[in-house]
C-alpha cells in the first residue's frame, strides 16, 4: 500500500504567504522572498494551475512582479 499524497489547498498556501509577509513586515511579496522564507516550494505554488498573483490576492498581499536589480 502506497502512502496517499494530499494536495494543498489554495487557502493553505495563501495563509503561509500572508504569514511570511507579516514576518517580514511587508504588504507586498515576491516569489523569491517567499521561497527563501516560506514553507512551500515553487511546485506547491504552481500546482494545479495556481498563479503567484492569485495566491497573493487570496492572502491579501500585493505580488511583487519585478525586483529592483
């Protein structure tokens, strides 16, 4: 018998995005910032056709689309 893999819900990922933004004291968050501090991977962010922008909206966070160089 193989273990079942449970897919994360959008709300679970969005909750962690909001948590990371709060910990960093930001109202906008980039994917790279999230991947450095969050508990989910890029795979989880895009699993099932999710987008960074839609997850950020759900979390009440503004997505950063371009980081300053």
